[in-house]
């Protein structure tokens, strides 16, 4: 048994989906560390595709060129660091304009198709915790536990603001709020892999929960599941 899962069953996956800045990434990393599993931040793959496209001068509407870029991405995840073409892009990936471009190219089906197998390759023993928008609906529809993590938009804007200020970036709360609302709209209303809870997802509202409480809540759901 690993993390409470029989060794001969499918490799377990905990899928955590939800809107921008709902805390998915932090929570997914903590749940993975607790269980000793690997982690996939799928948003990073969309951000990396956006950054690589910007560097190569590829337009955000050229879906085939974007798919080629996604397929050929030379990336490494080293602990908390992300390398693109051997260059440390960890900080750049978090810039708002990269997140914004990622959200604009994310509806393009050829790009999503190109990233699908790359994401599934992260499913390695003893287990995977992944976060994104379509982990439980499209990428890992057979995930053992599906969490849909929400938080009200003001709480999310405030969290994003605090994160940016802590890292020494300048930020404007009003602009962040406007940007988050626009991204929510785009992610929820696109026809391809829209942001929505899987029919068998557990909805967790973290508006009034700290990181520790959210992690504990997800681990409790996991223990109930196995
Ligand atoms: O999660 P993060 O903000 O890093 O993701 C950046 C963008 O990538 C999102 O706004 C979303 O449009 C897109 N995305 C997606 N599907 C995923 C993860 C991210 O469409 N599984």
C-alpha cells in the first residue's frame, strides 16, 4: 500500500480544479508533499507555451504554431524551479501578462491536444496530485478524488495581491480584480474544456479557510475515499 492505495490498482490521482487564484497550486503542492506523491501544475504548461510563443514571436491566434511549440517545449521542473530551454523562468511565469496570454491561448483545441499526453505522463507511482481547470473532466476523468476548489473573487484578488507584494512586485487590487473576473469569464464560457466541476467532484469553498485548513479538508476527503 502507498498512501493507503493497493499497489496493484491504477496509479491514484487527486485532481484539484478551480478558478484562477483559488489557491489550487499551493494546496496541491502541500497535499502531494504530505502523501509523498508527485505534483503537476498544469497551468504552468499553458504559461510556458505562452512564454515560448512570445519569445519566438508566434502570434496568440496561430493555433497550429502554438501546438507545435507546446509539443516541443523543452522544460524541466526542478523542485520549485521551472526551466524553459535550460533558462530559469520561474519568476517570469508568474507575471500577470503571461497568465493573461495563457488564458487567451488556452481555448485553442490543437494546443490543448498537444498538452494532453504531456500532462498524462506525470501520472507516475506512487500517485499524482494535479491542479488546473480540466484535470477531473478531461485529463484524468478516472481520478480517484476530484476537488473543485472555489473562493469568492474578492478573496482571490486579495490573495493574489498579497502574493505579488510579498515577492516585491507592484500590484493594484482593482486591476487584479478586473483581470480575475475577465479570466473567470473566459475559462468558464469557452467551448473547449470549460472550467466546471466534474459531476463527481467535491466542491470545497476556501473563501474563509487558510491553506492548512484547506489541505486538511482535502486529505480528509482522500482518507474517506480509500
Ligand atoms: O492556473 P494558471 O493561472 O497558472 O493557468 C493559466 C491559464 O491557463 C488559465 O487562466 C487557464 O486559462 C489556462 N489553463 C487551462 N487548463 C488548465 C490549466 C490552465 O486552460 N488545466
